[in-house]
C-alpha cells in the first residue's frame, strides 16, 4: 500500500480499505481494519524506510525457546553460554565452512 512513495495516495487507499471493511459488515474484516488502524504508524514506518525489527524478534524467540528447553538452569553463566551458543550458530557454521 506504499503507493509509490506518495503519502497522499497511501492515505486515500487506506481510507478506501477502511470503508470497504466497514461496508462489508463482516466481523473479521472489522477486526482486521481495527488492527491495521492500531498498527498503522508502525506499518507506515516500514513502508517509508523498509526497516523492520524482525531480526531482534527472531533472537527474542530463540532465547525464549532455549530458556524453555533448559528446564531451569541454576547457574546463570551456563544459561548465558547456552543462549550465546544458539544465537551464534549461523556465524560459527559459516566460519567453519570457510576454514575447511
């Protein structure tokens, strides 16, 4: 919905989308329109810059998975090492690939 960088056209298309959702009277589309309206500043920032926080969110998910599978490390240093090990796996694999 970037509208080729024209903010006026993007706002116009967003308004048309909201009207379409409201006219449909489908609860799912009304919920979708509400969600888009709530997140519009973030969506618009991505459309303008192309920058996301997907990498950070991915690492946060990975840390939560590691913590969940650790079954409660009692030693915080071991917990940090395990998280660091999992978060740097890709870099280690690439370094190993080039060193062989």
